[in-house]
C-alpha cells in the first residue's frame, strides 16, 4: 500500500482527469492520477474541435497531458481501479492488483463506454469508417455517401444532422426505428433516402468501409456509416460508494449527476468528463476537468480554513490567539497591530 496520503486521487487519465490534475498541481496540491489506459477515443486517428490541437492523435494529447501533470509535481500511474471506500480522513481506492491509495478527495473521470449493435463488421470499423458525431467527424466525410444506422429514436435526428455535410444520406431503419409522420416529412424535405429491413453486416475491403448488406440480401454502397451508440457511464467505482447512474434526458444512455463544479451527491466525491456528461467532446471534458479541479481546491481550502479556526493544526487556534492578545495587548485583533501598542510597529502582535 502506498502510504502517501494525497490531497486528491483522480481515477481516469483522459482529458478531464489530466486537466483537473494539472489545475490542482498548479494550486500546490498533491495529486495522484490512476489511469487504466482505455480512452474512449483510442480508435480515432485524431481529435477534432479542440482549438490548437485539431487532428492530433488522441494518444499524443494524453502523453503531453501526463507530462504537464508531472511538471507540476503530480503522480501518474497505470492501473485499474475496481472499488473505493470512505475512510475517516478521506477515501481509499483499491486497484485490481490489490494496490491501495488514499486521498482527501476523490475525482472520477472514467468516461463512458459506447455500446454498439451486434452487427458483423461494425466494431472493426468503429472510429474509422463508422462514426457517431458530425462535429467530430463530419468534415472528414463531407460530400461522401453516408449511411445512418437506425438504433433508436435519435437516429432520425442524426440523419438530419449529417445531411449538413452531404447530400447523399441514407437512413437504414434496421427494424428498430419507425419514424413519425412529422419525421417522414422532414426526411423527405431534406431528400434523405430511407431503407427498410434489418442490417446484416458492415462490409469492408482491406480495412476500408465499402457498404451495408441487409439480411434479405440487398447491398448498398456507402463510404461512411453514422451510428448512434448507447452511452453508458463507466460508473462502477462511483457505485461502490453508493452513487447510481441516471437515465439521460435524451434517452442516449446513463450518466452520473453532478453540480456545476463536479460535486456528486456523496460528499468529497467529484466527477468530470463523459462519466457525468455523455455529450462532452474532448475539449469539453478538458474544460470540465479544469472547473472541477478548481472546485475541489476550493472545497479543500474551506476545510483547511475550518481546521485553522478550530485549532486543528495545534493549540494556537484563532480563538486562543484572540484570548492571548486580549490579555497581553488589550485587543483581540490577533495577527494585526493597531498602532496603539507602545514600542511596536503596525505589524506587531
């Protein structure tokens, strides 16, 4: 067991976790980041929408982020955190290899998992020919023949979104989607082709997406396929502390609720990034990490101020200092001189 007691233990070394660690390190906090090495965007060739980092390989961004955390005195280790428990002075995180680490505060930035439909060839193309977000991937597939796989009620919205990037959009209902009359009108108005029938496979040649084949045998030539996944927060660690994930209002998955500064319903436990915001892109997750790091630091300062007032750091509490000042100097302004004490300068006590 690591006997070091950190100010903050962060589980998750993605954009949110590393940004929070950097913020806390700059605030002179001792920080430990535990990273399982399984970022959501690992299959992608590059990140997009991140100012000054557009197109950067996701792994490179995280490598730079780790270096920044280390430069401010933080510690980063590889490991899989499997559970956590409250202790008298904070929290203890237990890893799969039985290592244990303790901290006054706990930040979980474990992200989410994308659940893909069980269709042959789909997972192999995930992050390549198969995409999910037009703002992340739309520019790269603009003008191409784009298919949209029906996975639920949001698939019509997804088809209409991708129509912004191409005139050739085909929505595959996949036996899971039945548009409303209003949605049929929208699809027709935007010239979106609609194909009925269940999808059997996502086809590729030499690793390059070539088309879609239905169970009844028909094939369709597409160059890219958009899929709305079911997004599930990686919340097992939080659940070990009594928190439960909630159904997202959009119906797209489950997430952990927090306040504006990342605090969860369990005192001292925070969350940031995709685990609490299913729709967050990389730059959003990084921003939430900064905000949550600041929120944690403010929470620690509040606690330390209470300790100081209550004499936690020793016998010379604010109250006792005031009493001594009253007896010796006739004033209670401990730590500040009023210029009235003979032989003492304005800063004397």
